[in-house]
């Protein structure tokens, strides 16, 4: 009996080191962007063509990722992210959804242009039901540039996607050693490598292939979301567009969108989502004709207060809370797949 126990303990002891080194499987979904860009020379850090390098070359350029996980790649798109439409967004979401459902996939990385990276990340956090880590990563310099930031960003993104302690924490944006929550990260500088920030701070840091966590997100996402990519048919979402606020606005900007068939307008208002007094009647007219009016702000920090700058209850308008206009556009589009009720849409803006 004693011998059997000793033998058992020995064999467990021998197996343990292997068990702890068993690597997770991570799939990199490549979509283009600067991280796959190419410039004419190594000093071209800002002048280059995005979306040139195929996924295999991206992965082979950072062989160290294979020490972190068993990494394979799929080329979903090859596009500069400013050209992404609902069609491409849905293609990415469906691809990621298909991958996370596979039992042999532990995490997914999406390489993406930085221009609209935050939008894709937020959308994935709303529609993909999983607790597996999903990491969206880009770079500010193309791989051909001196001090390209893509290789380390990719390395860290794979480390994050493979990290067991990243499970259930949502969709991340990994840039410049920071781990951000998809819902509140935004691109704040268009020229430096520390381009992404969140007004609520990063969730954590990724240093030398290890995660360091500092906070969790308080809002609904992924498994707790009421939206699901499986329920979305076709390759377009309900049409929602943004009008940017300034002095000297024209009602025609909103009326043109009505003609184009919008179902909601995100007003990226001045200050606390303010609307000029001479624009209010146009917005109320559109609201009465069934177009949702959603007040966001052109100010990058803070949040829009309901019934403060405008009597939202009286007008039947919605406030976007702390979502920036481009993220408000996506939540509004998803909300409109479920309801036309402004109160119900407002509930969603409080919860996501
Ligand atoms: N325009 C590029 C893109 O979004 C910029 C980048 O990736 O940094 O695809």
C-alpha cells in the first residue's frame, strides 16, 4: 500500500511540471492595419501603406510567441481600419465567435488598424458570448519602421490571450504594455506609440509576457450581454450616424441623415452633450418621426448627464452616458435590433 502511494506521488510529481508547461492554444485573426503595414524605408514611421503583410509573416516575425502559446493564424481581412463597414465588422465578429466556440481554442487575438480598433473591440464585447480572452491589438508604426511597436504588442497580446487569469474579464485592447477594457479605451494621439487611453484607467499591465491586474469593468459584457452575434442576420446593422457639434450648426446636417434612412442620430454635442437652441426643434421633429436622438459629447472625458443640459425626459431623447460617439453608434445599432423604445434604449446605455 505504502509503495503504491509513493509510486503515485512520484508519478504525479513527475507529471506536474509538464502540466504546468502545457501551453494554451491561441488563434491570431489578422485584419490588416499598420501592424501589417509596409513603408518605403525604415525611417518611414508615419508614411506607409497599411494592410500589406500577411498573417503568416506577422507571426513568423515574432517567433517568441510560440513560447507563450501554440499560435496559429487566420487572415480574415486585409484592410485599413478606417475602411471598415458593418459588413467587415460582422465578418470579424462571426470569425471570432466561431473560434471561441471551438474547445481547442483558449484565446483569440485580432490584429487590427488602430483607427477603429476601439470600435471593433467594443462590438466584440457586446456580441460574442464567451469567457475566453479576446484581445485586439494594433501598432502605430509599420513593421518596416525603426523601433516598430507591432512585434512587442503582438507578443503581449498573445500572452494576454493565453493567460488563464484573463478569463471572464472581457474583450481587451492591448497597446504599449497597457491592458484596456474595450468599452472605455480610445485612441487619443495619432502619431505616438502611447496612442490609447481610458479615462477610467487601464485594467492592468502586460510586462515581459506576464499580466498584472488592477481593476475590473463594472458594465455588462460578453456572457452577460443581451446581444448575440448569432441573432444578427445579414451584413448590415440598423443605420446610425454621428453629427459632430460646433458653433454655427446647420439643421440640414441632421435632415440629410433622415433622408439617408437613419434610425438614430448620435449627437456628438459640445460640452455635456449640449444642443444649440436653434437645432432643438429639428431634433424633436426627427424624434417624433421615429428617429432616436442620442446625446454623446465631443469632449473626450466625463459623461453626459441625463436631463442636465437638455430635458431628455420631456423630449424622449437618450444620453450615451460615458460612451464616446463612435461607441454610442454601435450600442445604438445593436439596441435597435431589439427595440424602438427610447426608455429601453436608455436602460441599455446605463448598463453597457
Ligand atoms: N489607418 C491605419 C488603420 O487604422 C492606422 C493604424 O493602423 O495605425 O488601419
